[in-house]
């Protein structure tokens, strides 16, 4: 009887304990279906939510008005398993940092890339990581801005089908991603390291950035 009473308390404690050590980060990298898919594969990431941020318009919607907002993802992660630096490393190799019109086949302001920082420590790390990319590609202009975090508006209501789209609509998602040329462009920019080193050699993305050769992307 006592065990039955204790089990709910233990479960509740575990829930609050895991969330007490969770941090959040916000990144924009074009289509949030793809960003959600890419970050949910990263060990230590516990949740990824698609939405809008960066603008002043309240309650933006996908099918309606989202002027001034970026398509973005809010990432919840366990810093004991993946650091903010780890998220930054993963972010860069999943975007085209040179595209000033959007990302891949999606063009327009809302599809532009951006890093949203919540404090001075994140800002310094983001700026250092951007400088690293700039130095890696001296012939290219890295346009991804580092911006202060503003209100994040999750996609919800009738548009909530955008959440976990890649899981719920795998065939349509894969066709979209292929036809958009996302992976083809990423491979051209970041080389085989992005796609093979982690899986085959067990090297972290951050290490891959160190050994990746600069290309005239």
C-alpha cells in the first residue's frame, strides 16, 4: 500500500528534477519542420517546438500574418548531456549561413537564419562560433545575425499539425526536404563530415568543424 502511494510521488519528483536542469535555446534556420527534425536527433535534446519569434506582431500564424517574424524552433535540452556550444555547432552545419534571401528553396524574411540569445554568456558563445565560421569561409559573407531573445509563439490550434510534422507525415516530409535541396546544399557547404563522420567515426559535430576544409560555397 505504501509503495503504491510512493510511486506517484517518485514519478512527480523525477519529472520536476529533469525539468529543473533543462535549458532552452531558440534558433531560426528556415523551415521549422527540418530544424525540428535535425535537433530532435541530437542527444540531450528533450523537446523541440516549432513557432515564430523575432517580430513585434502578437500571436503570428503560419497561414495568416507573421510579418517581421522568423520561423524558428524552441529547443529544450539537458546541459549535462549537451551544452549550448554543442547546440551551436549542430546549428551551423544544418543551415546555409550565406543565404540572405531565406534558406534553400524557401525564400522570404521568415525563412532567414538567426540565433536568438537569452543572456551575455550565450551571446559571447554565439559570436565566437560565428567568427569561427567566418574564418572557415573567408571568401563568403556569413549573414546569420545574433539577436536578443524575444517572445516565442508556438504554432498551435488549427496549425498545430506543423508540430512533429516529420514524424506524422514522413513521406511528405522526405519528399519536401529532398525537392528543397536542403541536404544537397548542406553537403556542398560542409562536406562529407556533416553526413558521415558522426555516424561512421563517432566524432562530434564540433570536432568535424575543426577538420572540415573551407570551400568556395
